[in-house]
C-alpha cells in the first residue's frame, strides 16, 4: 500500500482517538485534519465511519456489564423500562432532525468554515455553561423526567452539525 495513504490513515485514526472521549467534536476535528493533510473526502468519509464504529464498539465493550444488566432487567423492572422509554424520547429529536435536514447538513456543513465556526461557538457555549452556578437536580440519569429527555435529545440533534460536540 502507498506510504502516504497509510500515514493519512494513521493521522486520522490518531485524531479520532485523541478527540472521541473529550468534550469536543471528533467528527469536526477529523474533517479539519482531512482538509489539512489533503485527504480524499470519499475515502475520508469511509474512514470516519470506520473509526467511529470502532469507538462505539470500544464503548460497548467497556460498558458491557451495565448494558447486559439493563437488557436483562428490561422486561422485569419498571425503572429499567422507564429508562429505556427516556432513551427513546431523547433519540426522537435527532431522528426527526436527521430525516428533515440530512441533505442540508451533508451538502452544506461538511466544510472547514462551518466546522471551525461550530467548534468556536460550541466552545464558547461550553465555557459559559461551565461558569454558570448550576445546582444539581438529577443525580440519577435513570429517573430523568420525560420532558428533560426530549430537551437533551433536542440539544443532541445539534451535534449533527460537524464541529458541534454532543457534550
């Protein structure tokens, strides 16, 4: 294989590995890294999917005991059923946003200007929120009210814009 291609793969993999578990957009950073190193978009898109699937797999493996416990108690415990319900509620805004705005996001947002703008604005918002005196109201995510799950889902839907962190 071409040394330059392998080097590009290593760089993109490193960017994903360094950014996935930080409160920043790994996708946005991958897009910027691809542009900086001149990586082909189509190949880069495949690579983005592959490395992000690897990250998801790593999370599933890491949380396998929790996931197994939740799945095994899904049909027998009311708390787990409610938790599953709130996860579904939280997913709905992103599903609808993805269906409605997929083409706009893919054609208009995967460029360095949009990504850099989203990284900057998102960073400012996260800093501002971090400085706010917030009193903890919910210390167990398995008991969030439904309206809050939907609100979290609405905020998560913005993360479809590359450069916007899900954090």
